[in-house]
C-alpha cells in the first residue's frame, strides 16, 4: 500500500500564493516524459497531473528540475539554475529514499529526543520555536552521490550529474541547544535520526533511511532542526514540516520529516549506515575493484568542490569576453581560492572569491575571461580549501560512486 499526498500538504495554489512558482511551463522535461507516468503515481510523488510529454514533467512547487527517478522521487537542478547565492526553494534538489509521509501537519508534528539523555523530551514545532533560540543560516546540502554519473565503470544508484547540491537559507533551532536541554549522557557517542517516511516496501514501521553522526559533529552549532526554508515553509519533498540540516556532510545525514533523534553509545546501525551505503574504501582501489563491505568506512565531511553556474554550457560568446561565475564549498572547511582555465589546465587565472556568509554557506566566485581567438573553449574551475586541498581532475573510483568532486567545466564558442 502506498500513501497519497494528503489534503493538508501545501497545494499548488499555496506555493503560487507565495510566489514559489514561476510558471510550470518553464520547467524542463526530465529523463522521463510526463506521459509515461500513470496519473496516480504522478500525484503520489508530487508531480503535477496533466502535464503533457511535449510540455514538461514539472514537480509541484519546483522549477526546472531534471527527474532521475519517480519512485522514489529524485530530481536534480541543472547548474545554470543554481546561479542564485541562496538557492530558491523551487530549485532545491530532491532526494527521497522511500514513500513520503501522508501527514505533514506542522500543528500536530512532534519530535522526540531520546536514548542516552537525562531528560527525554517530546516537542511540538511551537515548543521548539518558543523554548529555543531561532536562527537562520545559509547551509549547503549535497548528496553524497552527487556526480555518480561520471564514474566509470558506472556505480549503481541515482545517476546524479552535478545538481544534487543546494544552499538554501534554513531557519530553525540549533540541534546542540536541544540536545543540551535534554542533557547528553557521558556514554553517548553517536546520534540516530528518524523520519516519518516509509520504506518502499510499504511495511509499516520500516524506515527507508536512518542515519546518524558522531557526537562531535552533532554539537556543531550550525546544525539545525529546521522548520523554515528561505523564509517560507519547507517544501513537502524537502522534509516538511521539520527536518535536520547537518551541513558539510553527506545530505543523507540531514533527516527529513524528522520525528525522532536518539543518542547512542555505538556507531548508529540504522538503514543505510552499513554495507556500501555512504561508505567508501579507506585505501585507493582500482576502478571496478571489489571491496569487502567490512572494509568500508563511513563518509564524514564532503570534499572541496565548485560549480560553474554562469553562463549555461553551450553559450555563444560575442566579443570574446566572458563573465564566468559559480559557487565553491568545502564540507566543514572553507574555500580559500578558485582558479579558472580556458586551456585545459595549462594555465589558470584566479577568480574573485566571496567570503563565507556564514560557516557552511557556499562562496560565490566570478571572473572575466578574454579568449585570444574565436573558437571552441572549455572553461574549467578549480577550488582549493584552506588546507590547500584542491579538486582533482578525476575523482577516486569507489563502489557506490560517492564523493565525486572532480573539476566541473562548461563548453562555449567564441565568435
Ligand atoms: N526521512 C528522510 N530523510 C532524508 C532522505 C530520505 O529519503 N528520507 N534522504 C536523504 C538524502 S540521501 C539526502 S541527499 C537529503 C536530500 O535533501 P533534499 O531532498 O531536501 O534535497 O535528504 C536526506 N534526508
Ligand atoms: Mo543523498
């Protein structure tokens, strides 16, 4: 049995009222044509019914996302639509592992804080708002599998290219404040996160994903229990009405539809914590090499990376001068420089790089390029973090295709 999108989930009109939608006609067609999806299924996963194949397959409240999979719904944002410093809600990617919950009512939503705490708590969203300081931060969420499509031999899973990343402004309370109010016991070493979505099998009580982080990471004051996204409600597909945002680490740590956090005295062993999920070999392996699951290690911070968001690849450049811009980010660290090349890395020129708006926000880079001759060029960008680590030309292959932070480039023709 699958759940349908319930009545009280914010509707299309709701998003239009809030100007979250720029018009469904501007959305691009995904890998799947709208016509190939049965109506009931489209509705169930938040896709707008009635979209014809030659128009688009828009997702309610989203604009221009490319759908990779509709069950569960997974959709990424093309780089040129990620040009904003703060990613608009309608352009925040979607990565679902299970069946989205039926009930997303913020008035009745409860969050439990349990496990190795002195005072277990059960809190409504209103209690979170009134008992704790409410803060807003711009925070990067990037799926650990972003870039998977570029691995050879291919790795199984959603074939994300570049767009499973976003930096929205999230509002909520600090995870650390809530944990401290509950009283962290000395024996606690790891968090465990649970949400209200259901395993794809539909088995009651079976979770599709439940991840956690070591206590030291959980205490980072930029982790939020968030109830607002860009000053509005969370999009239903981004975890409404309550989610964790654990920036800098794989997006999977940021539990959506958050119902329970419990503290444990072991590394959390929930679904997608073991085997090859969000884990990589601790030593270099050859492309395609078998790695025993017990050798794999949990991914911690995401590596330094950049994305060119302006211009869109394929641009015709008149006058041979081009402004190139984008964002760079570096897990728990900070980006200290971005360089750009138009000759396949033979020479590099430094780009202007903005300071972090707050820790864990991505940083804007921009520069002007002067092409010496008319012709075809690839423009490459390379970010370096404050420890001197740069993006590689090729990311190390690993069985599930995680952590692909290889250099991004666009192609242009100068005339
Ligand atoms: N409850 C729940 N939380 C979840 C997921 C999920 O399937 N269920 N997916 C995770 C993964 S793998 C990622 S990358 C992020 C994506 O967040 P987004 O869909 O808001 O972009 O949510 C994480 N939180
Ligand atoms: Mo993810």
